[in-house]
């Protein structure tokens, strides 16, 4: 069984040899895909040629991940046709896709840090001797050869976890290659890499392309895409906008294809007029904050009655920054000041008592689904309303006020929270901080995954809080959210602050270009 | 808001009720079945003496189970309860003057001081567990396993294979004495159960215990000091075990190595059989009381119908397994319906 996938691949490779060089290795015809009535892809034609690096860009939700998951066999059901080397195929699983020579390297690496490099390369199909024992010598030799073919020199017996992330990623890439992939999909391969690491990755990718392999390079980092890709495809709202040679594109033209500038349907949050007011008193500030992992020298100032937006791509350190401000992650260096006093939080409880409130990006992390609504609302203020004994009547009263103010549906305090819709759950998550106004409110992805109505409600609530003097920071990977809410914008990239906008008119392309 | 949101109502009717209440219904149902079964099988089962006997046998376990209920509600576990009870019982004997024929080195102290010191040692050992679990970050399962061994070591060193018989008068009264024909240990256990129930249901601390068990991450992101709550329940558990140990040695009339060997399994069984969720956040003292009665009735009844005593051990294991299955199943049902 250890070689079955390789054998299958060689079978699938046969027709491609007979085909001409111009025949695409992969062709998607009229592909559509819906999730519960929402169209994620609309009638998309898309093809990848032999020996090309194909860049794939688009905003969150544009449909590029859905397309790649169909290609990699993760989404089995879709409308349309899929041809590999001219042969129609239908994958039921990622295993089928790999057997047909299509492999994917995900943004989150699936390596096992405590195993050796060779073991990671051969995970699941280690070579064995005739007695069924793992043939370590052969495995190490083959792994060394495999890695060397990428132009790298790594000792295969090294522990995986001791390698830098960039090399771990290349080892994972070689695993996919070793399983026989002719078409390799790389999802956000550069998001965790430093510039020299990116250069090394690009060298490897060019070498693979010259060997005749095809690569799909999905990324938010447009500079990277334009530097490595031969052709680039842009997705927007589930449709393919354009496929063009990279040489004919510029960053600006890609951005305008991504956001569809000039089109009639300008949505909420396409642009904003910033009005940062430096005369407002500083409530919280961080200077040169590092957490030793993700954040490097991050400085941020939150002012009374102002919403600061922090924008960046997924994995740029937004989550870590929010956690650090709320005392969940420790600050390794740098200072955190509240009202001019330097402070360090020993726990989230200390942060809460200092007047900081936090609504995380994931509602499950914030709410008790099997508990009634009123207990979810009161959890953050129990020590304010009760000394020792609980006054549940008071808790219910407070919850009822919030339910009315925030129009939470259904308007019942006793119903288990899990029975509420996502938007209403988000309102409960907000409500728990509203009884005693916090000094600082940290909102991570406050509108993600909500329907339009709930989104507008949340935006209205957040703005009302700002007007009541709360210093608010909104951290989001969605430019619309930032542009709708923020009075000033900080852009983060790879754990660092790269750009600040304080006044004047900005639009989505400014954010995308900065990040 | 959209119409869909406002019309979305919780699943109605019997199914919702049953899946919510399964962890409460199943143990009560089991208790009724067991009582009926043994009442039919044995004529003495329903006598007042026998029922009091069941209660007094359950009383020492009950005191341990009170502390354990707090721990399990937060989603942690304490495996050191029985060993700790024994060590504390022996520590109390160590501070009490023993008869000449007991060959144990002791430091005799006046009764009151002895009792205070003994309780303080229980709290101190609980604080060590709390420190290991919250500050160092050792999983409670392993930390309390180590504490179990440490407590056994303390016991072994203090008694050195001997048996102590004498304890402070006040403790002897509580552990072995009676009032109006009722054992004091039953009264102490009942009062402790009542007090724990009030704490869990009507105090802020009690609410935190449930919320930490229900979703630890959410509690932390709501600014609850999760580590402090978990540390506190570990200390409460040790204090309850200590009290059980003091009353227990008086109840048995002796303090010796391995005096509480059966109590770990019985106490955990009582909490779990009663329906408190092993994952935390669901259950409470009411469940523990039912669990204690189920196990008490079962042990007593199996003695009365003169079943093979070796088979008895197996039956207890099977009952525990059945309770675990129901426990996990009830959790899934509950989460399933809350999905909406």
C-alpha cells in the first residue's frame, strides 16, 4: 500500500505525454458551486498550463479557495466539468486528487514537529524492508535526494520542529511532490516567510516549473504574486474577472480588477474619509510591543471616543495583538500604558478590571452555548452586581435592557444561547460589555459571517459606543469593516505595523496596497 | 433583523426536555429500579435500621464527593482524594496521644490545636495541587496522581505499618457518635451537601465554577480568573477529603495504611453516576446525592441478597461503565439540541 498512490499517478501521467505542450494540465469548464443558497462560484472557466506558475488573487470570499478546494478534491459536489490532461475526472476526496497528480500545501502546515524531516516527507508511506520494518537507511537516502532535487541541503534526520518555518514549508512541498503531484496548489505560501525565505521558495518554484510541473500560487501578497507568476487570474464575487500574463499587469491594475472599481455597484465600506483627532486624550497605548512569536515592535494608540481600525491579511498578527491587549498573551518586550500608567496584565481578569473589554473573532470562544442568554450577558459583570450571593433577578433585568436596546431576537433571557442566530449571538457577545462601559473595547472581526441586517446593527452599536467615549480598536481582515468603522487606520503585515492613515480619503485599494 | 431570526425558536416538546434532563432522569430512574428490586428481593431492605445503615455508610464517601463535585464541575479531576483522606486521618492520629501498645512516634497536642493543624495540612496539600495545576500547568489528572502517591507516602511514614486508635474526642463524637439514634457523620455530610449546594447555586463563586466548566475559553475571554477558580476547587476538594479522613478514621475506629482504599472509586462513581458531566459545567450537588444513594443502595442490597462477593466487584464496575456511557451520551444530546 505504501506505493499505491505513486503508481496510480504514473498511470494518470500517460496521456499528458502524448498531448502537446499547449494542452492545459487542468481545465475547469462552467464551474458553479453554492453553499446553502449562496453562490460561491458562478460559471467559471479556468485552466492551468503545463509548466506554468499561475497566480490566483481575489478578496476574501471571492471564490478562489472554493475553486482550489474543488480542484484538490475537498469539495466533491459542483456543477460543471473538470478535465485533467484532457480527461474528465471526478474526485471524491483529496486522495483521489493526489492520485491524479494534484497536491495542495495549505497555509497551516501539516508537519509533525517531533518527527525527523525524512519521516515527515514519507508520512504514511515509509519504505519498509522485506520483514515489514521501516527501512530507515533507504528512507533517509530517498528523503535527502528528494530535498536535494529542490536545491536544498537539509539533513533528513534533523527534527522537523528545529527548522525555520520556511524550510518546513519546503519539506512539506517535497512531500507533496514525492507523492507524485504534477500540479501543486500553494495556499498563502509567503505569509509566514521573511524576504530571503521568499526568495529561496521562488527559486525552488522556478526550478519545479522548469521541470514541467505546474503551480497554482494563491496569495494576498500581490507583490509576491506578480514577482513569481507567469499568468495571473483574478476572482471577484464568485466570478473570474480576468486571466492575464503577469508581465502585462501592475499591482494597481490587479487591485482594480479585484475590487471592480468603476463598476456601478459601490458597496458600503469601499472608501472612507478618515478624521483622526490627535487632541483627544490617549486611553491606551502600546509601544514597541513584541510577543516573541508573532508581533514585532508594534505601536498603537487608542484615544477616547475614537475607533482605530487595524487591517491586515490573515496571519499578520491581528489575533495576537488583540490577545496581548487583553492580557491573554504575555508581552515579551515593549510597554502597555493605560491613562499614562505603565501596566502588565497577569490575567484576562486583570485586564477586565482595568477597563478593557474584548470580543474575539470566534463567537464560540466567547459564549456559553448551552447556558441561557442572561448568564452569558452577566458573566463579565458578576463582581459588579453581586458581592457573594447572586441576584439573578438583577441579572435578568440587565439582560432585558440589553435585549431591548440591541434588538436581540428572540427577546428572551432564559433561552439557551445556542438557539440564537449568529448575528444575535454576536450582539450578546457585545452586550456583556455594555452594562458598565469599558474604557477600551477590542473588537476582533466584529462583522464576519453576518447577514447585512445584523452587520448594520453591530456597526450602529459600535459607533454609538464610540460617541459615548469608549476607545475602540477594530481588528479585521475585511477592508469594508475597517473602512466603515474606523476614524484612523493602522495596517499590519507579518507582525509589524507598516502603514498608518490618519486623515483624508482612502479606499480599499490603499489598504490592499499597503498590506 | 430578518424574519428567520425572530421565528427561530428552541426545539419544542418532550424531546428537548428529555435531552436536557437525561443526566438527571437516568440516575433517579436507576435509583428507583434498584430500590424496588432490593425491596422485593430482601425483606429487611426497607427497615429503618437498614436505611440508616445505607446513609451512614455513604456519609464518609459523601463528604469526599462534595469536594469532588466542585472539581468535576470545572472539568478537572482529583485522583488524590482517598489517599489524602487517609493521610489526613493519620496526621490527626499523629497529633493525638496513642495508647502504649501502639508503637508510633507521635506529637500529642491538645484536641483543638490538633484539629486545626490537621485541617491546615489538608488545605496545604490542596494548595500544592492547585499550584501544580494552575501555575505550573500540570494536567490535574497527573498532578493529583502524584499527590495520591505523596499522600500515601506521608501515611506510610507516619504509621509505619502500625494502627492508631485514639483521636480527639470531638472528632470521635462526629465520626462515631450518635444523636437521637442518628449518626453524627450523616448529619455532618448532609449539612456539607446542603452548604455546597447553596454555594454552587446561589453564589458568584458557584456561577464561576459552572461557567469555567461550561466553556473555559469563553470564561477567560470574559475576564474570569479561571486559574483562581480551578485552584480554589482543588483546595476545596482537599479540605473535604481531609474532613472525610478525620471523620473516617473515627468512624472505622482506626487509622492505618490503606484505610481508604475503596473510597477513590466510590467517590468518583458517586459524582459521575449522579450525572455531573465529566466535561464540566453540568450537574451539581443534587446529582451527587442521587449518585451516593445509588451506590449506597447497590452495595447494601448486594450484601443483603448474598451475592458472590467477587461478582459484586464486577457489578460495581459495570454500573460505573453504564453511568459513563450515559454521561457522555447526555453531553452529546445536550450539545446537539443547543446547536439549534
